[in-house]
C-alpha cells in the first residue's frame, strides 16, 4: 500500500504534456498501470498524489482496462481528482481529466 502513493507522488512531479512526456515518467507509469485501482484511494493523499493520479488516469493508455478501472473509482475520489484538475493551470490536463473522469452524462 505504501508503494502506490510513492509512485503517484513521483508521477505527480511531472509537468508538460502527456504525449512525449519525460522518460523518467515511464517507470512509475508502468508500475502504476499494474497496481490495483483500489490502491489509488489513499485517504492520506495530498496534492502531489492527486496530480499523479490525474496524470496517470487521464492519459488513456496507462492501464490495461482503463475505462473499467475508472468506472470503479469511488465517487468521492473521482470528484476530488476533478476538483484538483480544475484548479490546475494546464488546459491539456483539464481537458483530459474532464474526458476521462467526469461522470457520464445521462
């Protein structure tokens, strides 16, 4: 349980566009892709953890079954990650997060 928050913190330290991201993000990205989605729900999470979770989940190619995993996120976590992204100054990050994390329109 300690590994995933540390990886999200590392991944959340990244900046810039997802496409063409720095190579040092490959390692935590691959490890996070193999982590159970439930491990993303650490109640001790801070801003860096949330940034890493958004960066990981909103990429669209980081998990073998991305759509299913995101659908399983607890609503409070989904709302917290969206709120974090809406405070972010990066319009690309905001667009990706809204696409992947916003509740489905009914």
